[in-house]
């Protein structure tokens, strides 16, 4: 009898312990693995953070008025024998006029893990862009199938940024930022899109300016969001065309008119490129290695530009010439034969 009573005293606390233990075991509904309460909350928070990782990245990089600078890179742009395209791009912010602080508003979108790790090492604002079934981890030669797919992936992503209410400047990393571009861009909120040109015809409102999507500023509103939706929707009906060609077709069609979009075209005097060089080093704001086929050629010729820029800055007080010295872009000219 005494033994039975002792066993009852033992069994009751044991059953209570098992009940409490079961209460502390929670199953992950996806994997059906038992988790402690601490693991459960950690897993749930991780999923939530992954879901809105873009929102966090944008918030950290943006200005107070929700404007952000966006560039997209992959492994080919962050690695190099001596100097990478990303190195050169960031160097321009360092050597430019009133550009250093703009890096705080730069969001680097990484198309692969190697570029993401490099971005994190440099302590920049980084976002890892996941693209199902596609690896953009090498140089995609201009107008190759993979190059075109990468451009459309970029378009889809940038449309998501607009939907979150952010204005942005998109810039390729083969664009040198020699001066702060914001003073040269219109602050008029009725101008929806300001886009660079391969050559400028003298009229900032003329649709006959050949556009280049390597540098542009766009405002977030219902019409620009709709534009990007319509733009991306044409992807599968535009075989062999890059996204820039499709946008140009929409510009010369009726899409922009129907949406009521106002577009400004940037003068190459200030927003220069290899297709049409700015002749005035005192006026130039950005220099784009357009009309060039390979990363190696872009790095070679952009390095010459930034060296010329540093020379100009060193001798600015006594400088009599207002032109760049080296405008031949020989590496880029030869890149088309490769």
C-alpha cells in the first residue's frame, strides 16, 4: 500500500512534466520538425525578413523623400585582374565633385552570390536578387540571349521598386559619376522620366533623341508603375530585342501618350557617353561607356577618362583647356571585332 502511494506521488509529477514538455514542442508546418519556442520564433522572423528584405534594403538606402540610386551587378562586374568595373564605378564617387555622400543612397543589387559577398565586404547597401532557374554569374556579352534575359530581369525588379513608392536613379556601373547629377535633373514632379541619350539633338523634349536605359531618373506614380507593367509584359513578344529597344518602340507608339507621361531627354553635354562625348570637362556630370561591347574594353577606356578627370582636378585653377584629352576610346572601338 505504501509502495502504491509512493508510485502515485512519482507518476503525477512525471505526467505533469510530460504535459509541459509537449506544450513546449511546436512543429514547423513546412518541415514537420519539432522546434523549441525560441527556434519557432526565430524561424518565423527569418521568413518574415526574407519576405520583405527588399523593403528593408530600400529603406536603409533611400533619402528622406524616398529616392534611391540603384545599380545591378554580377560576378563579372566585381572581379578583375587588376581593377573591376565596380571598383572603377565607386572610384568615380570618391574622385567626383559632391558625390561621396551619394554612396549612402546607393543600393547595389546583386545577381549572384559572389557579387553579393563582395558588396557586403565593401559595407554597401546590398540586395540579393534571386532569379528562378537563371544564373547571371558571368559576363553576358552585349545582345547575347543571356544579356537580354538579364536586362528583362532588371526591368521586372525596378518595376517592383516603383510599386513600393520609391523614386530612383538607375545607373549602370559603367557610368562614371564625376559630379552630383541631382542639380542637373529637373525637380519638377510633372516630369515622370528623365533618361540619357546616345546622342542629343538639342531638344530635351524630343522623342527623336535615341534613348539609353543605362542612366535615368524616374518618379513613382500610378502611370510609371503601369508603364513598367506594360513594358515587361512585352518581353515574350520581343524576341531578339533588348528591353531598351522595346521601351523605345513604346515611346514612339501611343503608350506614353495614353499614360500621360512626360519624358525629358538628357543632354550629352552633361550626361556624356562614348557614343557622343561631352567636349566640356567643366560641364560633364556622368560618362557612360556605351557603344562598347566588353567589360575589359569598358574598364580600359573608362580608366583613361577618370585619369583625365583627376588630372583636370589637380590643375583646375590653372587649367586652360576645358576638354578631355583622350576621347578615342580605342579599346571600345576594337571590342566590336571580338
